[in-house]
């Protein structure tokens, strides 16, 4: 009993929780065996009673002896038979312990005359048997029966003088033998359960260790961790080989990604690479159907199961178990164990272990795939699969560090596809994305492995050229790149002809960090586009200076309106018939605090480039209308105010509403406002432009086409536009008097206007011979330095107030 107590104490059975370990201490089969052995022990006790008392006792009471033995046989029979009845475990336990509880007083009280001197200790055998039962109540019942029985003996035989003889010793020896046999079995059961518990603890520790490895692993050490995982698993189960294979469903193959083989076992990894998936093979059928493949003896497999697999050397395997690996409920591979040195009777522990770890592996692979995808999204472009700007910048940074100790240089090429937006608008963004992918692949095809191609933005690519010795090398490489666009790109049976513009920058001449190099290559690219597209330029100091000046102007333009640096001047328009001012054109000026007066030819492109054209244009329109109304309020005879509108302003969907609001705000009558549009606006979508021009006309506003004859004039479109006036460009006026072609064109424009019922304004008139020709051709209005230069508000007011005496004013100019 002391030994058993120590066993409980040091193996922590007394601390086990009922819901976990204690339930596992004794199984159903073990419980049945204990009851069976108790029934056998009871039979043995009955036989011992007959043998000892009948054969060795003097004058035995045969009836008394047989009655006790038959009682023992009855108890034994009940305990044995009840195990075979279809009853609940609880009911069986109650019946059996009831029989045993009755057995104790039956035997003990039978020998009460002798004080039960020999049999008093036999209940310890029963108590020992019930120590390991799950229910404490069973042990309590047996113990209670024992104590009560001894109390009864004490009451009815308080003092007994006994004599021990050979019979008593025989009984004692018999009882000891029964006890030793029972305790031997209980000891065996204890040791087995202890070993099983220790095994399960180690197995759980292995699973925990594997789980920890899988949680900590990443893309860099995954393969190394997998080998360690396979090694631990093989060594724990004493198996010869463990491996993980992954499916490539796109190519319909599978390959071994990692394998561990015990010493002396030949590796099969090289043989299992890109093996075609044959669903007729039993293994593949099981794996693809998410089923376990388990064979203890390969000889028991049907012949067809291994057909076509001998070349893969699986004929050496004696036992095998394989389970699928799932990721997001899809079979992506499988994990297997082989035994070549002996047959393995696979147990539930093997099956549960491989399934649990396969699930852990599936979750790990899913996590790593997600991390890989996130990493790809963070560093690569999802359309072209090329490095993105951040990764490209890192590449440049590390290569610059390597070049610090060499005389070599590094080149950056900034490539921009010309008019790529047209491709998207024509065939859709899907085809456009495929075309970008093709461009990226073609760029990679003409570069060295050490060179890097990156997608910078929508239709822009960055290229890093490594280890250059001089400028000529990058120019040659860029020329080869531009040559890629000489041939059309074939996509889904369609030919796409494309051009590109490129700028180049060199380390360290054009910058000592990635951002500066990219910026200067971009500057050179913009200059190449300005030169007519399909060009490439190497960044120079002149280009950088020009672009930097432009950037400075752009930055200043943002503050120009706030600082009241922009203002309007007005150039009068004079009627050739009356020689009176009939209107003025508002002209934008910018008084830069450092650079002085800046002309509209600089302001307008910058404003369109930065998106400031709409707020600036709105300010010009409102200021011009307000000024015209102010002159009228001063009593000056009404004249027409002409305001130029850029293409960006005109495309604004709110433009008509904007004009109407300004007219209402300033109080100017619409008939005294003229909107001037250029020919490049007139070639927009016909329905769109006609709709907007009709909207302006409906407000009562006059419409003129400015710089007529310089763009893509179409007489067919011109006759459809609801316009009132043509403004002849200065270049045709300049040729009057010495260029017959210009004179012919000028005359043709005037006659065209008259035939269409339009008035004509000649711009840039400076000389008398020009005036004479225009009068002869019956031009309607004149605008130019011959009469007036652009004037400020104060100067023009004086002229308008004076009644527009042109002869006097012209003499003062001369």
C-alpha cells in the first residue's frame, strides 16, 4: 500500500483533473479485465476454502465449507456474467461493487468464531483493485463494507483466543498468491498507463514544438524549418523517411519540396520532381479527394495501386501513410511517412499526429502565401509584375553604395509611352494593362540581368543600368530600347504601334541619390517630349536650369493670385469703317516680383499644367466683366469686352453656368461680352462644342474664333458652329505688303467670313500699308500697335472718356 501511495504521489495521479487525465487512467477494457480477475480470484478463494478445510482440517463441517464456497462461486459468476450484459457502465459498476460489498461480510463473518484471524485482511485485495477506478464511490463502498464488517466482528467476538495451525498458513499463502497476482496485473496496468501518459506528453510536446516552429517561420527559413520538422517527426516514430510534396495544379504535376531520410535510407526527392498527376493512381486519388492513404503492409495493396510507380522507387517501401495538406479548403500537397526497414502497424497516434501537423502546415503555407502576396503588393506592380518605385529606389540605393569604391557610373532611364491614354480609351483598360505587361517584358529582354526595370506610374517605366563606363553606353542602350517600339506590339491578333520618350541621368554627375537621379531623368524626358516625342535626351545642366526655372515659376504662380501679382490690360479693337473703338480684348499679365513682367504665352501653359487655369480663367472673366460694367457706370458708351477662354476652361462641364453666374454678379449685359475660343477647341467633339456654344449664344454672348488659320481648320465644321466673328492671326497680317501668299490668305479669310455672315478682326496690325490692304479687302475691325498697344485701366479710361479721337491719339503715338 505504501508503494502504491508513493506511486500516486510522485506520478501526480492524485492531482489529475477528472475531465482530463483521470478519465484516461483506466479504459473500458482494463475495467472489464479487473472485474474478470476479481471473479477469478473469488473462484480461487472458493476452491481454496474447499481444498484446505476439506482435505486438511480435522472433522470439517462439509455443509458449512460447501455453503461458503458456493456463495463465492455465486458472487464470482454474477461479477463475470454482468460484464456481458448490455448495460451502462455505471449500472455494471454498481452491481459488481454490490456483490463485492456483500462478499466481504460473507467471508469475514463465516470465520467470526476464530476472530477471522486469517481472512480479516483479504478486503485489502479488493481495496487495492478499486484504487484505480474512476469513481471514488466504488472505493468508498468497499471500504465502508470492510469497516462495518470489522466492527461487527469486534462486537460479537470482542475477545478470541485462537490457535494457528497449518490450515491457517495455507489459507494465508493462498490469499497472498491471489493478492500478488492481482497486484501484479494492477502494477502492469499502472506501468502501461504511465508509459502511455509519458508518450502522449512527449507527443504533445512535439506537436507544440512543431506549432511554434510554424508560427515563427518565414519565407527565408521555411525550407530549413520544414527539414527540421520532418527530422523530429521521423525520429519520434522511428520511421525511415518523411517528405512534403506540393501540387502544381496549373501544370498538373507534383514535386517533393523537402524530405528527411534516416541514415542509410536513399533519398527519393530527386525522383519526385514534376511528376504528372495521374488520378487513376490510388495515392493521388486519395490525396486529391482529401482522404488518408494508409498501408501497413505494401504487399497487401492490389497490383494496380503501384502500376507505373516502380521507376519512382517506391517498391522498397514496406509501410506508408500519407495525408493531404489543405490551404483555404483546397488540396495543395501532401505529407507522408515511409518505412523501408520494417512493417509498421499504424496506430491512432500516427494518424492523429499526421493530420494535426498537416493542418498546421496548411495554415502556415496559407499564412506565408498571404505574406508573400502582401510583400509582392508592397514591392511589385500587380499589372507588369515589375518592381515598383519603392523597391526600385532601394535597388538604386544599394548599387550606389557598391559604386562608391569604383570608377564606374550608374544610369537611370525614365521612359514614358506616348499617347498611351489613347490605347485605354480605344480598346479598354484590360487590353491596356496587357500591353503594359508586354512592354515590361520587352524592356527586360534587352537588358542585362543586373539591370532593373520598374513601373513608375501609369505609362511610365524606370530603368537602372549598372556598371557603365561612360555616357555613350547609356545612350546606346537607350537607343536599343527605343528600337523596341519600331515594331508593333501584337495583342490578341491586333497590332499596336507605339512610341516612347525617354530621359537619361547619370550617377554621380546628375545626382548622388535615387530621388535626384529619377527627378533629373524625368526632367530630360519632359524635354524630349517637348522636342516632338519619340525622342530621348541625356540630362544636361542647361535642361536642369530650364526646368528648375519653370518649377520656380509654377511655385510662384500658386501664390500670384493671393499676392495680387496678376492683372489685366486691355487692347482696343477699332472699326475700319468708323475709326472708333468698338471693343477691347482683355489680356492677362503677371508681374513677377523677381522676373518682372511675364507674358500670357508663359502663364497659360503653366496654368494648364498645374490645374490653375480654371481659377485664373474665372478671375479673368469676372474682372473683365466687372471692369466693362464699371466703365458703363461711369457714362462711357458701351463697348464689347473680349475674353480668351482656354481649352481646359471650355471643357469644364460647369463653364456655361459659371459665365451666367458672373454676368449676374457683375450686372453686365451679355451683348457686351465676347468669348474667344481657339481653333484647337473648335476641333473637339462636334456635338459637345456645338452644345456649349449654343448655350453661350442663348445667354446673348458673342463668340469669336481666335488665331484663325493657324490650327486644323475645317470649313465643314466651321459652317456648323454658332459663331459671330473670326480673328485673323498676326502671322498672316505680318506678310501683307511683301508676301503675296500671306496677302492671299488674309484676303481669303476676310471673304470667307463675309460669305458666312461673320465679321473679321485682324490682329497685330502695325503699319499703314497693312491698314490700306485691310480696308481694300473690307476687313471689319483692327487690333494692333498701329492704333493702340495693350493699355492699363487708367490709360484706357482717358481714351474712352475723350471720345476716342483716333487722329489726335495716333499723332501723339507718332
